[in-house]
């Protein structure tokens, strides 16, 4: 600072006039001067406010601030992974200090707000879980310094946003200043989630403190983010590496805002769609996103970490969440819910079930096939139809969804089409040759688009075509329309979770009695999806009844029923293909990983015995594959099946014999000729016959 600075003699310096901008400013800017935008003017005015504040300080105050700024600059120059907060260090050098607050008083304030006893509308109708127990458990975890993540989930589209809203309200009502950071999938999804949270809060002051952090430049959004955290507000950001880094930088800036080493900016951290983030291979190499999230978790030191998702298995099989027990688990209730298990496979008029054959949808056919044409024809005859189509991954290349919509329109001109890409929503109305409107996805609610079509094109079936944006977070329904048809054929190397989440777009709460959703997809995928959901529901129920056990311990100990053994149907991975997974799930999968040649045979046999209990298909397949060249008697099979069952399960020889008859009929095994009942594995691939 120059010798003319005011603090040296405490003489006030003349104030600089603040810059302003009007509509004509940009046009009158000389060449090379750069655009003088409102943002630049606002940034310049903030700098001048800081300048005026520094001029009013005494010399001693200014020296102290300069020293603090030097320390802050040094900290900002350090790698994120090396950052520590002095106030966070305890005697044993571990975690953030536990804040002090009145638990009973805080609980009363939170419950009163949720139940509408503080002058605001009740949230209860939108909460599909035990919110009282949830509040109690969160407050207890904070006071006990328990850093184990709280896993919240349930079915797809079962109003899990309530978990995030209640956790945010807990932060608002505590006696300490706590901000909330929510990381969710994608930029458009982050804006959509912020809007949902504001809507649920229904005019409360807390709704005004929710912002969606989507700017690409940290400098533009930084002051707003720091201010929101300082006021105990909520930042919703996309799961991108650079944006997650900005979240941590905002925590650091809020922590050092008052240049007080004894004050840390406490915050809650919520990972929405948490199973979608872990992508790195086993070993030291990690993605930028995973590194940024690790730093936000480990070095931001949140008071509570909550992971929210409808597909929990990747969390339970990931090393970060291995310590999660049943007591750390919360799920939405199943009341008033229409899920994948309630959907029906597509059938022709004569009752024949139809599936998309493997490899039938390719770019050469514009991702169309005879089965799809029959499905479209059925939906086009229903004036209230809402068909969701997740087939083509192409955006601009051949076979993209715009091209497909125009081709389908030629056969079914009465249909209105909505095409969703990564950033746009386009509408093709009946009778139009081109798409009539295009809107940015981040600025639009799907329900608003559906409502507008119902207003302007009454009685027109609606087909929605998309891919990645029809997988998570976004809801495809309105007050007038619910999904009636869905067709899915995603890449075979994509995970089970992406399959479940995609099929979940046709599910939801408050579905009228008798509502029906017809699904057309690959037969193996459809069976696997239902088995996955049954497996997860069973695992959750076992964790709830055994609150001290982890998911890993339960999966290792428990024998799951055939209708829950989703890994037997196809070879899709659990979690992202490169995700880190702990060893127990790999071991479990290898134990039931049948030879690929017989997967189709297993599915066909499963179809015949579905709905019956204890048919021991898994155990029988294990036994036959272990002794492929040996004739096995009924007594031997009963003995081997019992060895593979838990102590509580019983094996009935009579019922087992009926199952053997089914497998024999399907030519998976051969009944040997002779006096006794003996069977042998059939080495012939039944699909080639």
C-alpha cells in the first residue's frame, strides 16, 4: 500500500463514485475496452466497498488484516488435500469439535415447523418416512460425534426429496450457524432439485436461502455461496469435479471470513443419487470428481454426511460406506406407491408376452424393430397415453431421437412427441413437419410441458424420447398424465442401477387404483430388474431388524431366494463398471455366477416356477455345475441343497422333485434311464436346438 493511504494518519480518503450501467452501456463501449456488464460492475462495486472499509480502519487494524490475508493466500495456494482448519484439531488430532446446542429445544422447533405449528403450511403430506425418528437420530449423531454416513433411500420416485428438506430444516433450527451443501447429478438436475426443495418449504424464509450453484467461474458465484453458508442456507450443486471444489472453497472462505481461527463454518453434506458417483478402479488412480468429493468430505469436515439414492447396493459394497449399519439406514414407506414390481410386460391382443430381442435395436434400423412398432401402435390408440422411450443414446448422429420421432410420426400422425437431449426439450406436435419449440432443460419443468400439450392438443397420445436425462432425478408426469407405457433397451455394459433408475421413471406415488403401465424391454433385463428390487427390499428389511449388522455381514450370511438372485439373469455390473467394490459382493456373485450358456435356460425355468417358494433353483444349478459329468440321485441332491442353505431353511424332497421335473422339461438336465431316480447335467446348449 502506498504512503498516501489514509490509515497512516487516520485521514479519510475521498470516496470513489461507484460505477453504474444502463441498457446502452455495452453498445457505447469503445473497441477493445471489453464488455461492461452488470456482473462486472457489481464485482467492481464490491471491491470498492472493501476498499472503503479498509480506509476506515486504524493502522493497527489494517496490519492485522494484512497478516490474516497473507495466511489465507498461503492456504489457498496449497493443494486441497493438504488443507486443515486450526479450529478442527483436537488433542488426538482427529475431527471437528462437536457443537453445543439444546437437543430438546431444537427438536421441538424442527417438529413444530414440519407439522405447521409455526405459521407455515405442513410438510407432513410430502414426507413419506418417520420424520420424528429421523430428526431424533440426526441430532443424536451430531451430539455423539458419529461420523458414519446416514443412508436414506427407498423406491424410485418415492419422494426422497423430503429427506434433504428435513435435514436442511434441522440445520436451520439449531442454535449454531450451519449451512447445507447438496451434491446431485447434473446441472439441470441441480436446478430442478433446488426448485423442488423451495416448493416443499412453501414460502418459509429458509426457501429463500436455497441457491443452485451452476456458474462455471468461481469468481462470479463465490460471494453468494459464502453468504448463503454464513446465513445457514443451502447450496445445491452438480456432481462435477470443479463445482465440488467450489463447494469446499466456499466452506473455507466462510470459515476465514471473519479472520477468526476459533470459528469453523459447520455444514451438512448431502450426496443425492450417491451411488452414481463412485467410478474409479481399484488402486490409487481416482477421477477428479471423486478426488473433489473426497476432499469435501474429509477436509471440509461436515457434521453430518447423508447419502440419498433409490439403488443402495453400490453404497453398501463401497469402502466408504462399509461401516453403515441398520441403525444408519432410513427408507421411504411403500404406501400409495406404484413401482416396477407392479408394472406388466407388453402383451399382444392374444395375450402373448413380447420382449425386445438382444441386438434388435441398432443404428442401422434407427433403433427401431417390429416389437417396438407393435408397442407404439398400442399406445397410439390411447388418447391419455404417456409413453417413455429410452432406446437411442444418439444426440446428433444417425439414429438420434429427432430422426426417430419423425419416422414414428409418419405411421402415427396423431401422436405428440417430446424429445429430450442433454440440454434441450423439443416438441413435435401432430401434423407438424418440424419441431415447433425448443427450451433449455434447466429452465423447464417436464410437468409444465406436459400440461401445455394437454391444454393445446387434447386427446393426443404423448411419446417422450430420450436417454441419459430419463435415467435419474427427473420426473415424467403431470396432474393430467401418468406414464402408461415404457420401453427401455440400454447398453448391456451399463450397471444394474442405471437399468433400475431408468425403469423407475414410470413409477411414483399417488397413482389411482387400477392404473396400469405396460413395459417393453429385454426379457433378461426385466426379470433382473424385478429380482434386484426384491433383493434390495429383503436386504433393507434384514438390516432394519438387525441394526448392529452391516450390509456386508448380512449378504455374506444370508441365503437369498431365487426370485431375489438378480445376478443370475445377466452380466451387468453392480455400480459403475470401474467402481471400487469391497470383496464380499464379488465372492457372493462368483458363488452364483452360472455359465453364460445357461442363463437363458435359467430364466425360462424361473418363469415356470415363479411365485412359488423354496424351489432351490440356485442351489440345484450350483450342484449340477459342480458335478457336470456325474449322475446325481434325489438323496444326493437333497443333501447338497441342504448344505448350501442356511440352518433355518428346509428342503422338501417332494417339492425338489417337482423342480427337477421342470428343469428336465426345459432340457437343462437329463433324467437317466434305469430303476432309480437320477439326473445329470445336459451339456447341450438348449438355445441352439
